[in-house]
C-alpha cells in the first residue's frame, strides 16, 4: 500500500501557496489519482491545468471510479448547496474512491479551528488506512489556506508536513512559531516564494524558496530548531 501522507501549506496572498502546492503534486507526490476542491474556481496557473474541471458532484463521483484521473471540482456559489455541504459530498466521494490525493484549497472556507465537517474529519483521522466495501484503501491529503489559525486544528495535528510562507497576522505566526521554536517575526517577514517547513518526524526546520523552470524545486536547507525569542 502507498504510504498516505497529509500536507498543509499556509501563506498570505501572493506568497506562492498555490504554486508550492502544485510543485508538491507534480514533482514530489505524483499521484495517479487526484481530486481537487477548487473553492474559487481559480483560473490562475496553479489550478488552470491541474485537472479536468467538473461542476457536478454526480459527474465527479462517476469520474472518480476510473483507474487514473486528475479531477478539479468547481464549487458552485449560486446553487442550492452551500460550500460546506458541497465539501461534505466531495469528501464522501474521495472516501468512497480511495487510493488518491485529495487537495482542499481555501480550507478555512469550509472548516474552522474548532469545527470540521464529519466527512472531512473522517478522512483526516482514519483515512490513512481504512476498509471500505471490503477493500483496504488510503487517502493522502493536501490542505492550503491563508491562515492556520482559521483551519481545523485536528488536520494540522495530523499533518506529516506543514509549510508556511509569509503570514500577515501575528497570532498566526505565533501559533506556528510556538510549536516550531522559531521567532514569529521570521514568519511575518518572509519574502514572496520563501517558506519554512516542518516535518513531523524531524526536529529540524527546513527553509527554502520556490523556483521554477528547470531549476530545483527549492533551495531548502535544514537548521536545528532553536528557542523562540519573541
């Protein structure tokens, strides 16, 4: 069975959050099966060709039965279902399909720090290895959002990798910095495309900058976790 991992990427607008997620998908994870929850119906380069756009949940469920796929669900903001209700169905489709990477963009729009839709919570808490209709399955999860303070805390706690670009709020920076042992001011003053990253199985904090074209994905370097100074 493929090792299922959970990833979170945070950062204010313009910091490369979407580009970083796309590089993670295309260069590192390389999933054979991908479901994307596109809250904004984003026409930008990080989303434009990430997968076949689908505006119907029923069509998404049918397409997710294929052996291989890259599908992007376009959230409807003018229909009978709220975005949270659509997210519930999206998570149910991912759960039933299994063996895939699900990317929830703008996660703070459909989860809160102290509340998560039941289907999302199930994917996060037990999706790493589960049985459905008599078959063993797994889910890898990628969540992206501007502010970690607004996102489901259970998801962050279950992540194997958490990455953050520049954060615009001191409360967000302090929240990550406290757990990472870094100065929150560093998170608030990162240049665009630069990030800090923490892996759950390592004490070190990785620092890097996104690059494009034929250049390496980042120039990450590991540094020992140090005591927070502010």
